């Protein structure tokens, strides 16, 4: 995989939302006082009659979105991941998920790479919250191109979706013509010794780790788990049948995250040695994204270490 130039994933959302505005008159957008941060400016300028600035009133935003969906619109809500999930969980459960409203909850600044704003804004429990809701689709793309494609794809899906993306510029390495299919994992690199299931910003870290593992004689397979719910179970089993051990990598708490979802699935179907790279039951702190990934053990070297442990532990 080649890095074609670093871009922020939130711009992938903003650019795709603008395209939807041009082609889908039923698409409307709501923002809770963070239009610039969510890159929703172009949509707001081009379609002022379909853009609603609700102010710092996230719970109200979810209620309005549910009402617009009832009237046949396709609402895209936008604010930080912390405010998109934790602050408004009750409103999402009662007004959107319970009645299967066609609302797209789009959340930026997720994870520790939000950086200097610190622990109060660095939610790493959001995927756990959203995947616990019946019927909620949970998507965590890895780069600009995939975020762009996912934003277009969820407009065609009937039902509630949680779309998560980030703040910093990260490598952009998936194809520009990427066809995003909800629920489909992507094989990024074939291997035979260990399966690395990564999501979001850590997919690139997993690819870097796979290159480093070659120096230790370990042939790693890398799978991009873009859709956390529903899981691509066939892709996971197919990879594990080859490698018989796994590492998961995510910018999220390991409790309730992608890793535990995959571990639970494998425990029921194909018991497998597994190691999990992610936030280990701690809150974040202020720092640059790079400093925080190092401090909290979510760099490529941490994936290498986890892979070495799990390969040594598997039964032949």
C-alpha cells in the first residue's frame, strides 16, 4: 500500500456530504456549533435551506434529526464523537435507534489523536456505546478516501448509522475509486503467520507493523475492519483458518471495542490466541497525536510486540 499524501478523514466526510447535497435533495445536515471542525462548510454555503445550525444543543439535534427522518429526509448530524455519543446516548437510543430512524450520526475528533484538547474530548468509548444499540451500524474508516466513500454509501442505507472519523492528517492509501460496502472487511495484505485486524487510523500502523515483522520472519496478514457492526465474519474466519492467531488494533478502549467483538466471535466459533492493541482501561491526556499514540501503546511497534507474543503462543 502506498501513501498518496496525508489528509484528514473529516475532510473526506465534508467533501462527500457536499457531493450528496448536489445529488440527493432529501439529504439534510445538522451541526452542533462545529461546522468548520466537521468540514460541513461547503454544504452549509451551498444548501442553506437544508443545513441546520442547532448550536451547543446536541440532544436537541438528535431529536430534530429523528423528526426530519420521520418526514422522509436523510439527516446527517455532525459534532465531535464525544458529543455525538456519550452526551446524547439516551436521545439516540429513545428517538433514533428504538424506532430505527434513518439518521446518520457522523462524529469527528474520535480517539486519542484528537490531541491537545485532552481527556475530556478524547472519547474512546463511543464505538462500545453505539454498537450496544440494536440495529445501529458502526463504521470506522481508515483514511480520507475510505471516509469519502463510506459517507456516500451510508446515504443509500435505510436505518441508523454511526460514522466515526478523526481530526489529524493521516496517510491516505486506499484507492480514490474505492467502492465502500457496509459490512465488508478489506484484505490489505496477505500473510500466513498472524492475522492483524485493524480499524481506523491504526490500519496504516498495522501495515507498517507487517513490514517490520518480516525482519523477524513473521508473515502478517492485515485486514481492515471498517465496519465494526456488523462484522465481516467470513473474512475473519477465512484469515484465521490460515494463521490461527490474531492481533486487534484500534484507537478505542479495548473493553467494548472491536477487539472484544472479534474475540467474542472467535471464542464461539474458532477459539484462537489473541492480543489486543488499544487503550488499556485508562483515559487519555493532552499531547500531540504522535506523542499520545506512543504513550498509550498504539504505535506499529506495539502491534509488532503483540504479534510476536501471539505467534509464540499459538498451538500448531
